[in-house]
C-alpha cells in the first residue's frame, strides 16, 4: 500500500484538481493507495484572515468566505456532470453555512481562541477532500472521504498539537481497513474528547507520514510542484539537478538548510518505521523524483547537496577574559534563549578566545541587546572586547552521507572558495560529519554556490 499526499499547490484550481485526479486514478490501477490532501491553495490563509477580521468586528471576512466558496463551486461546475453536482454542492454548502455561523459568532464575541481557529481552519481540508473523493467517485472508483479527526489523536496544544502516535496508528489502521480508495484530510486531528486540532502549518506532510506509519505503507509519496530535491537552488546554480536518492539524514539536513521540500520533523513517523519517502511532481508525473530511504549506496560522490540560508547575521564575542572560565558559553546561550533568539550555528576555536554566534538577521537587535546586558560587567572591565554585529551574510552548507570519514572534503571546499577570493567568516562541522556549514557575505553567495557545485557535483547529475 502506498500513501500519496498532494499539497495545496497541486490543488490550486479545477485544472490542477483534474490533473491530480488523473494521477490518482492512474496510480490506483498500479496498486492499493491512500490519498492525503491539503486544502486548496490559499484556503487556509484565507480562513485565518477571515477569523482575524471577524475577531476585529470587520465584515470583510465575508469576502474571504466568498472567495473560498467560489473556488470550490467553480471546481464543481467545471469537473462534475450536471447530474452529479447536486450532492456535492449540498455537502459543501452545509460546510459554508457552518463556517459562516462560526465566524459570525467570532464577530459577535470579538474573540477567536486558538481552539476556535483550529476548527475554522479544519474546513479547508474537509472541503477539498469531500470534493475530491466525490469527484473520483463520479469517475467510477469508490473513493471515500476520511476525516482525520476520527483517526489522529493529539493533545490540546491548538495550532500545533502533539500527536499520540500509538493511539493514532491503531485508529487509522482500523478506519482504513476495507476501504477501496480513502481520501484523508491532511493537517487536522482531534483530542481524545473529539475537539478539533491542527498539526501546524503545512502539516499535511506530517499526516501522510503518520498514516504511512499506521498502515506500514511500502512508500509515502509527497507530490509537489518540483521534480524532487535539487542539488542546489536552481535560481542560483544553473547546473543544479534532481538528486535521485537521499538518506533520511541527508534529507533532514538539506531541508533544515532551506531546501523546502519536506519538514524534518514530519519525517519522524516514517523514519521510525523505515518507510521510504518519494518526492514527486504532480506537473511532471513521469519524473522519477527523489527517493528518501534509510541508507543510500553511492560511490561516486561525497557531497550530495548544497544549501544556503539568506538573511544571516553574526556576533563574535571575543576577549582574553573568556579563557578557561567555565560558564561563559552557558550565560551567552541562556541570554539569547531568554530573548528568543534562535541560534543557527556556533563556532568556538580551542583557544577559547572567541565564540561566534550565528542567527537570523531579524533577531539582530534582540541578540545584541541581550548579550550586552548579560555581559555588561565583562565589557566594562574589558575582559570581553566590545562586539559588533555583522549583517548581510549567508550560511551555506554542503551535505552528504559519504562526507563521513572522507578526508579532503573541507580542503577542497575552502580552497575552491579561496581561489575565488571569497572570505569565510565562520565554519562549523558537526561530528556527524554529514554537514559542513560556513558563513560568507551575501554578495559572494552566487559565486560561492556555483564554485562549490562545480567542485563537487559537476557532471554527477
Ligand atoms: N492547509 C494547511 C496549510 O496551509 C496544511 C498544508 O497545506 O499542509 O498550512
Ligand atoms: Mg502546503
């Protein structure tokens, strides 16, 4: 059994839905499948906007609802035979009435709790799946909409609830048993008491992973609008190519570094049950995509992919007063954590003379203020030198399972950057050795990515 998940962009309008239906019907011929769907593109955002407007007492939310309903009804008009339209229109209309009532309630009490917002958001997936299942049925295959709130159980952390895996696996497996072609709502779940929750934005991948784990699927296919995970950002590197195979670890490292294909935590249920994940393109179904599995046999290259994150800033805390004194690092990290600054990379040389901290540029002021406050005494007594912020940086990472234990990788990396005259501000390599990250100026980014791609991946596509 395979799980096929289609995201919002694959469900942007009636043409795309027709395309997905074609893929689903084709794949259904090849073997048993379970479909997981997101809401149609833009619908979740609009539902959130609507709830905000209603909360402020602004009538404008009706405009959002009109937009959403038009999107769905247009799809029905275009895809369904007139004789098949009545049933689905009634089902959708009932949901719209409910959304209307809910939002009117929000408008009256001028309050939308996270709990209510989850309920409002849940309609996106409930509508897309109701519509899609009924369309597949009209094409002669017995598809059935499955409301994930009956299968996936979570705690009540509304907005991004925590899943009770064992319970959810049991319920999901039971619910799917005997169904010909289930179409499950992504993103949504419920508490033990049946209160609606959501799994966090873009949570449908997570649903697919949970469903896959629950039924012991042979593969989880994430259908999106790119051909797979790319060796580098094609906007910067024109030689970038689709990586045919990745290990789970490589995929996690790459997605952390902005290859926005699949969120690392969403893979966890699949990884635990060692279920392969395949990234496929709904606009190009014949492409092989990227297959993500536990381990990959690959001899010809050490580096698998290159990723970069923009809008990076750095602070270098430096001074003789830090040498051999325990607790300075703890205080630095503590202060940054208290200011909710997410540290993205750290490097400390063994002289202990300096600690370099890397974070998102938008956290710059918070970081600077909190460190100045925490280290005020050391700064005053000159045990720590006055530090400053460096902006307009990027973090680049090279990632590859085979980098482990292969000598010469960093030599090649930094000499290729050196030849280009690119200055490196900081470097970190975790002891997993699957990743070397470094910081350079934004202005050098494109040159750096191309140089490295050529050095490690030329002709490997
Ligand atoms: N519809 C939800 C969202 O937009 C979940 C998803 O798309 O995966 O966040
Ligand atoms: Mg999405």
